[in-house]
């Protein structure tokens, strides 16, 4: 599997690590949204509840919908509030 990192201007780069490795190395300003996405607090434009999950709107905008699971939603709310 290939892991891509996208920066604020929208440039995309390939990283030679998996998401679990990245998650361990990144500072607290990053959160593992789901099994496909890790995001920085500043990249979260807004979010809204969605049947127990949380829909995340990122900047730069993603073509696919991004959600935090029901199980991770409380942890996300705590993280985003800090």
C-alpha cells in the first residue's frame, strides 16, 4: 500500500511509512481520523455529527467523504476541544 501526504497547498508526496508508523511519530496536533486519514488540527475546516459518526471537512478539500467512527468520536471531540 502507498501512503500519501498532502500539504496545505495541495501538493501530494509519497511517504515510505505506513499510517501506524506515522501516527506514532507525529505530534499531538495530528489525529488518526480513520484507517485512511491522519489530519492536523489546522486542516480540519469543520465537522458535523452524522448518525453517531462525525463527518470531517478538510482543507484542502477531499473528493471522498471523511468520517470518524462512532467508537473514536468521543476521543476526537476531546482532542479537537484541546
